[in-house]
C-alpha cells in the first residue's frame, strides 16, 4: 500500500507532464493494486484527489486512455465510488470517448459508464445529461449484425451499460430509450446472438426494465419479440434462466396483441409442459415455476382473440388440459383452472358450450372441497367462473336445476370480502328474470339477514353495493309479497332507500323499481320503515335535482303515486309541495318523463 501511495503521487506529477511511458507504468500499478484489493485501493484513490486528474487524462489521442477508463471501470464497481466519479467530472469526457474508433477504448469506456450507472441515480442522470445513451444505442444498431468475437464483446458491454442505465425507478430514462428506438434493435440482437449467454441475459434484463412501461408495449408488439422469447424459453433447462424469460413475458403478456403473438408462437404448449413436469414435485423452485407458468397461462386468456384461439369451440387441446386442472389435488392448479374457465366464459357461445358439457358440476365439486377451511383464492376463482357462466339467459335455468344456488349458499358464512362479493354476484346473475328462484331465495331468512348485514359493510364498497343490488333483485324478479315481508322483517328497507341515492344510476334505478313494487304490493307492512328512512324527502330531492337522469325522475314519480295509498306518507308528500317540482317536469325534453309528470300532477291535484 505504501507503494500505492508513491504511485498516486507520481501519477499526479506525470499527469501534468503527459509522459505516456511513466503514465502507463503508474496505471498498470494501479490496475494491479485494484486486482489484489479493489475496495481498499479505491478508498486510497478517492482520498488522494486523483479522480479530478483522471478527467484530464481521458483524451482521444493518448495511448493511455483505455487504461484510464479501465481504472475508472474497476473503481466504479464499488458503490461508494460512483458519486465521486460523477463529482470529479468524469462522465462528460467518458461519453466523448464513445465516439472513438479504438476498440479497446470503446470497451473500457462502456464498462466504466456501465459501472457508474449501476444502482446509481446520480450516475444515470449524468450520463443522460452528457447524451451518452443515444451514442450507445447507435453503436448497438451498427454492431447488431456482427458476430465476430470482438464485436460481440463490445455488444455485451454496451448492452450491459443500457441494462444498468434503464434500471431506474423514474420512468423518464426508460421512455427516452424507447423513443430512441432501442427495442427493435435489442430484439434483433437477441435473435442473432441467442447463443451468447451473457449478451442474452443482458438483453432480457433490459427488456424487463423497459417492458413495465405502457409505451414500450406497442414497440414490442411491432417486433418478433414473442417468437424470439419462446424460442429462447424452449432452450432453457435451468430454472434461473427460465425465470429470467418469465420476468419479461409477464409484463409483455399484459398487451393483447402480444398475447396473441405468444399464443401463435407456441408459448402455451411450453407452459402446459412445465405444469405437467412440475405438478407432483415438492421442490420449492418447481412449485414456484408451476405457479408462474399457470399464472401466465391465465393471463394469456385475458385477451379476447388469444382466448378464443385457445378455446377452439371447446374442442381445443389447451381447453381440455385446463379442464383437467380443476379436479387436481394441487391448489395452484385448481386456482388456475377455475380462473381460466372464468376467462373462457367471456362470451355467450363459450358459456353455453361449457354449461352443456358439464363444467358446472366440476366447479361445484371444486367448491365442495373448499367449504370448510377452504382456500379463499380457489373459492373466489370458482365463484367468478360460475358468475360468468350464469350470464347467458339459457344457462340460468340449467344452472339452477344443477343446484348451483345451494352450492353457493354454503359460503354465506364466509368472512372474506372477495368471496362474499363473488357469491353475491353469482346469485344476482342466477335469479335474473327467474321468478321462482328469486322467490325461493328471497324467503330464505338466513340469506336476507346476511344481505342486510353486508349492506352496512362500509369498509368493502363492492360487497355493500352487491348486497344492495341483490336485495333489490330479489324483489324485482320475484314480485312476491312473501319476499317483501321477509326483507321488511330483516330491516332491509332502509338500505333500499339509501341505494336510491347511489352515485350509480343503474343502482338508483334498481332501488326505485324495487321500492315501487314494495309500495304496490305491501305498502302497509313497509310504511313505517319507508317513513323513518325519509323516502319522501329523498324523492323530492331526486326530482328537484337537475342532474338526475331521466329514468330516475320517471321512476321517482311512479313511486310517489304508489305511496299515496299510505295516509302518513301521503301527508309527507303534501307537506313538501311536490306539485311545484312535478309541474316543471311537464316540459321535460324526455317524452316519458313529461307524460309521467302530467299523470303525477293529476294524481297529486286529485289527492290534495
């Protein structure tokens, strides 16, 4: 180390004289010291103030330039040296050297800049300000097709630099690289140099950094990235290498165009093979890979075109394989199978085909296995699939007679909001226009009491909204006095009145229609609850509010007329001067609203 101190002193003097021979000797000595103990040597270099001297040595015409850049590359391997390199003004001269024609200078300069950018926001910002990224992208473009060892070495270094440069929390540098058109270049590089493991890995990491950005997806979609990644994926045997490809595939597969390209490039077959290989393994990395592969499979099914391509009219090999996951004993596969079915069930044709081919029974068996202390994610996924399958009208009666409501009601005691939410949605879909089923459910006191309880779940807006909607649906589809009595006795009326003030027009409307049925069929039973929930005042507000949708105004007036049969509510209507508000609506631009306003006005005038 004493020798090192002498070298540093000598270097300062030599740097001024610019005698290349003695300069070279000093630099060799430094490089040797860095090889023996990089950290300690770097600390000495920092303490000696020699970094500023390096800036003056980074000149294109000197024979020592490559060695100076090499020293900088070595010291920048230490995190504590990166900001001092920036502060010493080394970035600008290093970026200038990227224009050199000397292979060794380019190599060492690329290494130095790459190491300074590693995990250093300051380093990346300085390279950005000096315009380094564009020069490196241009180099990659011109070297891309060359496969000689020297060019590959340079490509690896430049690719590594971009990998470190793009690994920034702030998106602006990644966006800048995308605008420079780096993506098509890197994809081309990956195709030509797929035998070069180091280069391939750096490309993958750079892709991973860029793929998170929405703006990158369109560029990726215009290349053959899907084909290249699938080709690369098929060649990987080691878990870690496959994991690297997965990390790029997942963000890219969020784009629908790329989903389809991946499906057409044969990714699904690779994923199914992994699932088959790993399904019985209890090794941690195999379990992780099974999860990644099956999750990615589900993601590919989120695209309409890719999903339909894999469904193949319900005859497709992929669809059949996914079906076989549902009865499996592996929770991850059960989950992926149910989610995949939910994704296949996104159009009526697929839903009808699946219900006709016994999928409902498979999903009910799966739910049955998870009733007691079951897996919440599997419950949620299976209920999602059933909800989607229940959307086509022709499926409802088939699913009801298969016993889906009974299977779903077993989860009524669940305390998990995601399960509660899907359970409610499934029941609501099933009873749509199914009077008998709606009546049967609406007279189920346990269900109605649970709905009323969930209508107060303020922490879970989704559950609260769905509970209100199901309460309303039970009345609207059953039109049954018994159902209304059950809901009144369970304390549900106030929630339907509150629902009429929802910010969602569809929910307001459903509430008003249900309340009109209550007023028409069981006004005496519900009278007190309607009064204490201040329904009349709310209706006055809805009619007076210019922002209320036409259908809300229309149904509010229908409801006002229906409330006239109650003495106490009638009195409230009179006290609030409804006539003024209603008469204004006679000239409403919506014909139905105007007509209903005339009828309501006559009714109010007669009754006053």
